[in-house]
C-alpha cells in the first residue's frame, strides 16, 4: 500500500501543506483510505470550506509535510514510521488533530520508551495538551515520587472519623510533610459504603458481632473475620458533608485522591453503577477533579469475607463499565482506574504462576477489562498480625519473602501480555489484620518498611500505598494524631530519595545488612544511599573509588535506649518530634568530608547523602 502511495496509484485527492499561506508541498492520496481511518478527514472532505471541488484539493495548515507523511504512512500501512528526522511528538500532535487514536498510542509508547529523566516534565505538558492519557500517566509517575503514599479505611466514615480532625494544624502539617502523595480511601468497608447526598443518621445493625466490627479499636484485629452477615445487613451510608470535608482536606495538604467504589452493589451478575453515578454527579457538581478510582477491595477473597463469588471475567467487565461511566463526564475521560487490588499472593510463594489462584484471577480480570485498568494493584503484608513476634520483624527470611511474590506477579503479567501496565502495591504494611499490637507502630517496624521501599523501587513499582496513615497498629499517625516512627522514616525517605535507582554490588540486600542507592531527590548529581542493619553487630561499608573521599551527610536512625519496641525514633541521637508550634522540625544531618567508610550499628537504619558527586546520570 505504501508503494501505491509513493507512486500516486489510485490517488483522487491532493493535500496541500501550508505554512501561513505559503504552499510547502502537494501530496496525492486516496480519499477513501483517509475517510475510513479518520473522522476528521471524513468531515473535512464533506465541508465546502475545506474541499476545493475544481482542483480536488484540501488545504492542511500548520503541519510539516514530513509529519503529515508519517500520519499517512500509518493510515496506509498501520505502521509507525521509524524516520528519526520526524519528531515523534509532532506526529502525536497531528494524530490527535485527526483523531487517529491508535497512532496516538503508538506515539505515546515510543515517547515513553525513549524518555530521558530530564524530559519528564516536557512529556507531561505535551500529554496533557493533546489528551495523551498513556503518556500523561507515565510522566506523572516520574514527577510524583515513587515510594510512600498512604491509605485509610472507609470504615472510618461509619465511625464519624473518630479522632481524625480535619482542621487539626498538627494533622495538616503531618500530611503536608508527605506530599506529593496519593491518598487511598478503601479497604474491606469500601464494599459496604453507599453514597447518599443527605443520608439518614447511621444506625448500626443489631446482630451479634457488628458492634465489635465497627469499634475503632477492634476493626481489623480479628473481630470481623466473617463479614457475610455484615454484608447482608450492614451497609452504611456516607453523604455530601463527608465527601466535601475529605476532598477539602486532600486539597489543603496537596494530596491526590484515590477512591475505592463499592463493587458489591449488583444488578444480577453485573455491577450496578447507579450509586457511583450519584457520587460522580455530586463530585462533578462540586468541581472535585483529579480523582482516581478503584472498584472493589480484594475481590478474589470475597467468598472468604462475604460468602459470595465474583469471577475475574465478571469483574473485568465491571471495570469496563466503570470506564464507560467516567467517560460520560467532561474532564473525567483521563481519570485513572486502578485495580483489581488482589491479595493472597504470599500463599503462592512456592507455586508457579499458572498454579497461583491470585495470579490467575488477576490475569482473568485484565483479559476481560480491555484497556480500562491503568494501574495494576495487589496487596502485600509480610506477617499475620495475630501471630507475628519481635523475632519475625528482625528476620532476613521474612524480608526476602517479598521478591519472589513480585517475581510471580511479573511473570503472570508477562504471560498475559500486560507487562506494559504500571504496577502498584495498592495496600501494604508489616502485618495484616490491623498490624501487630506493640510492634507495627514501634521502631522495629521500620526495618520491614524501609526494606520494602528499597525492593519495590528496584522492581520499578511507581506507587506504594501504606496502610494506614491513621488508625490501627500499623498507622503512621496514632489516635492522638502524633507521628509513629514509620512516619518519620517515610518523611526522611521522601526528602532524600529520588526516583532513579542505582545499582549496588550484589549481596548487599539479602542478609542482615541491606543497602540501596538512588539519585538524590533534589540535589543535581547527588546520590542517596540508605541501609538497615537487623543483625546484632555493627557493620562497615567500604566506599569505592567513585564514592570514596567524598563529603557525606549522615542521617542515622536509632531507638532510644536501644529499645526496639520504642514509640520514638532518634535522628543522630535526637528524638524526632513536632515542635511547640506543631510544625515538622529541621532534619539536620551530620556532615563529614573525605569519607572512605560508612558505619551502621546493630539495629540502626541510615541514610547517607553524597551531595558533591556530580554524577551525570543524576544530573
């Protein structure tokens, strides 16, 4: 076909490329091919203002002839030109202009494959201006730093938010400290929540056990193992005041909202979108844009939780229905859909991908969802919150259990041709079931958290959603709205660690000493190395030629009085806490020069910043 184009075979129309009013080139084409592939060309050829009947020509303004030929090559052959002299971003702009959607996608994919770190903002602006959703999502992952993001349970709505005070200066400052940050409202109760603009006062069901389930001190602590009764009669409502104050808080602290929609509102075998539509109507009316959406929570475990079954095929179709619903609202067509939030991958540690029920469920959802899902999510916890001990929190074997699960997910996505979709840890912490009381909110939990951030970055995970920001033994912020040790660890990580991962010698991250390296977040050419030592003796890290004799900023984290169960954490020997004005204090390092070795004592965590390396890859 392309040869026919080049030879002018069958041509019955001429495209005239104009720069202002100067004719640059005449291109002969077959009108029928262009009309079939582009609704814009079809409309132009029927409009007298574009088509000059006597000459049989159409004027094309402000598109370079070589760019137009790249578009035409695709229309004739279905192949994107590899001509490096034609800027691919210009082809994308032309494809958007002529509404050739698949060509746009090919251009976006090529831009993302060849993306330099320095060009990520340029890509974001280009993608935003020309409705390039795939490229925009990719670019945003580079702008919003990977690593700590936060989640909370929807059940807090039923508890009237308890001690979570949206107007608390202390809480606002703590939340702002973690921006940029996704905030997920989800969890088990997401599939019990129903939106009503003006809901009746919530009345808890009277059957046995529900009071325990809705107790803020017991939720997730084993009191709600069987929620089938709760599903039958325990749905609760949230209203416009809940939605407004939540969105206002998110805007105030600079977060991005990720909301988990109730998928168990069914119309026969299909998801009923009526309640979601009511929520979207109100959300659109209020001007709350930029929300990302989930559909259901841990759906492959619904029979265990609710005694109902939902197949991967049906859930995939439900995701498509959510995509169609969002597309009905102006400005929502680029809203991200995240899912399917599966769990249970840890049960498959010794199984192949084609034997793991969780991975098979994931593959089925993706197969039947079309292109509806923009980010793939699964949930990970190292331990059982009802059984784990201090020894488990210091176990290299426990830490090493994460990588095989990530490998299993990766192989499953490769086998189903979905490896191009970004992967998130959609809900994660030290131990499921609300965490381990007296451990998950103490200093020792930091080892599991810091190592998970390092491993996830090595595996190119773009978002890690920490369960939870508030509430439960695994929370970053406790019931009195004071930061737990993992909050400070997350804050330091956010400030020092950039998105580009650097390679270290093998063997440094599979035993009791575990090290990782990244470009610094803000210092051009700077490098951040972070490490944890779960062994009972001090370790020495010898710096190589590239890092040796450098200026180093030391951020050493340790427990007060060597108590691993401490609620506090020391930075270079000083307790981290908010100041008298409820503000986050300066995080001051110790500075050394001509450093050749790094030291980390038993049960310490550390960040070392090399600000003067001028490493080209980090510039």
